[in-house]
C-alpha cells in the first residue's frame, strides 16, 4: 500500500479513496493558485485604490509617529510593515507592546482588519480619531466600522474575510489572501517611501537590530 501511494504521488493519479487528485493537492499547484489570487488582488488595488494608497503613503510620511494595529495574522503582517518603516528612520510603535506610548494629535494609526469590524481594532481607531490622530485602514469592506473611521485612507482588498468559506473570492483557508495582501501592500508603501526619500540601502542598514 505504501509503495502504491508513493507511485500514485509521482504520477499524479487519483488516490484510492476518491479524494482530490494528487496534482491538485500538490504544493506547486497551491503556489500557482495563491500567486494568481494575489495578482488579481494587487491589480485591483492598483486599478481601483490608487488614491487611497497614495493617501496612506502621505500620512505615513507626514506623521511624527506611526502606530500599527491588527489582530492575529493581520497584526503579524503589520508588524512586518512597522519593521520596514523603522528601517526607513520613522518612529513606529506596535499597539499592545508595553513600551508603546499614548497616541496624540497628528500621529497615524495604521490598521488592518479583513472584516473591518474587529472590536479591539475599531475601538482603538475611534480612540485615535477622538484625540486628533489620523487613521488608515486596510480592509475588505470600505463601509465597515473601521472603514468609516479611516474614510479616504481606506485601502480595500478584494478578498473575503476569514468567516467567508464560500471560496467565491479565494480558495485559501480563512483570511489568508487578505493577510498576504496586507504584507505586500505594507512592503509597497515602504518601497515607495524609500524611493521617494532618496536614501541608499546602506543608509538603512545600520538601523537593523544588532541584538539578534
């Protein structure tokens, strides 16, 4: 049986219990599918959301301090963005870290929530807005509570949130496509700001952690 299964994997035949074709369940096929979904989402953001992307980049560049906040994997994705903005020389804080100070007028809170309704993120966005800070959001729903707070600084990702299991927007599990898009959008924001700054890569390198 073990040999039969091994041969089946090599030639890509249907498994003995009638489950998905091995080729369709392979890592290569998964990478192709994920890449195609990301291409579609990023192309949509460039086509439909260029003003919002520019607005968010401008807010990051102009803010005296940038705070980032997301829950779960979205939060991990924004931590990557925070690291790159720090490399650029900006003052960046991750909400929830014990050393993160109070947000103030003129600061920027950069958020990510697939549904735009994550309670802690929405609450923080409203608090930031109330003290005069700017709020930017990456979400799938511009009409959500988070989108309403961020207004024109809302980048809309055409991906389902993690509760949508219809596979109409993505065949990936939960909110994976959205979270991948957050990483790429964050890197794109950094890259654009870096190029605009005129800094060389050698100028950024000394800011990398030396306590690793």
